[in-house]
C-alpha cells in the first residue's frame, strides 16, 4: 500500500499543485438514490468517495485545491478535514469548465514560483491509485501536458504545465479542457490502472466495483 509518509518523491510533490473538481450536481446518482450525493457515498472501507479521490491526488501534490459548490457545505467540510484548500464556485458557474477556470485562477494568484504543474482530478473518481498520480507528476516535470491511458483509453488525472494555466483560467461552461488538450497536445502515459477511467455515476457503479473491481466493465 502507498505510504505518503515514506514517499521517496517528496521533491516531485512540492512542484505540483493538485486540483480536485468536486462541484458537480451528480444528478443521475441523486435521481437513482433518493436525493443522496455521490461524493459523500461511502466506499466499502467507509471512506467517502470525494475523500478517497483527494487522497490519491495528495500522493503527488503537496497542496490540493478542491473546488466545491457554495451550497454543498458537507463536501467542503470533508475536504477541508482531509487537508484540502477549498474554494467555491460562484452563482453563475455551470459545468466543469467553469470549475477548472476557478481553480486555475486561484492557482495563478496563490502558487509560489516553484510550482511547475497542476494535476487535475475529478471528485467522483475514487479508485485512481496514488502511485498512478505520482507517475503522472514525475512525467509532468518533462512534458507540458500528461494524460494517463489504460488499455489505450485516456483518463484522469491530467497534468498541465504552469504556462498553460491561463488557458485553463479562460474556460467556461461544461466543455472542460478538451480544447486545451487539442491546442497543446498531450504526452500519453500508459498505466495499469483501471481507476483512471472509473467514476461514480450511479449507485450501480459502487455496487459493481465491490463485486468486480473498479472499471471492470469499462
């Protein structure tokens, strides 16, 4: 098991800032689970989904900025207790692009000059291995954009060099960073980790992961 306390790549972590996007509504999960929030749903060991996602990111970034909705105090509290720096979306934010832009602008204002890249992960992806995040962070020291791939399929988290943050800060809506990836290109890093493709969209995703492992059917 990955041990953050004995992680030999502490120098890599100090050059990374993690960005955890946890401001979505998760309406498919909510509709199927009588109003429950997928981000606070518990994994078999009792860890909330969003806390597990943050923990994997913290393996590769000494500082993690988590973006939450202003009206989701429970998620904000859980992430703050987990050691994340929480920023909230404004009333006009509508989608992943807006959330990523908020985080990028915050990072541009607050990150020390020695922070070389950001590592962007999603709050509903709790099965990414910490070692995978760390491998991506290492690669990001030599490449402007790094994206992991499992069985030839791209996933998360994605690393972006600091020079690209202004492009992230200009995003809007629910498009995410696809346009940024298209403009700058990306270095693919093959990983043996189905967790990079596995998110929690419905309660069935949690049930399936308990039986078959994350991403088994993806």
